[in-house]
C-alpha cells in the first residue's frame, strides 16, 4: 500500500484524529465521557492510541485496553504520551467494558482475515 510520501506517524495522527472526531460527532461527552479504546499491536492499534489522546483533549475519559503491546519505538512514544496525560491502561477487559460508555475498536484493520 502506498503512503503517498506520508510517514506512518503522520498517517496514524490523521486516522486517530478522524476517529476521535467521529466519536465526538456521534457520541458527544454529554452522552457519556468514558471511552474504552481497545488497541491491537499493529497500525490500527496505533490509530487507537492517537484517538485516545485526542478524545482526552475533547473532554472524554479514555481507558486503554492494549493486551499485546508493540515494542516498536513509535508505539512506545504514543503510549508515553498517554501515560503523561495519566490516561489509564487496563489489562482486565471484563472490568474495563463494565466501566465504559463507548468502545473504540482499534484491534483489527480492514485487511484482517481469520477463521
């Protein structure tokens, strides 16, 4: 897939911003501010980490479920940005889903295939 000379960082930032704007438009914080962002280890997960940061700036209270964290430096920087904002990471999906108003699925991308 061609990136059009954009870096992966830039593409993730744009995708995450778009996701956060869609959440804001469809489910403003007045309809519930707790958002669970479930992130996978790939680019979709990176988009979710970026979306969570933007959601926090919009007044939401995101929680990150990120069970299979990437060791890649880009993802570590995104994670650090969230930690610096004191956005919590939760390892217990059952607990996290019981304490949220909305869920953002950033686990699998459009190319996912499986049985």
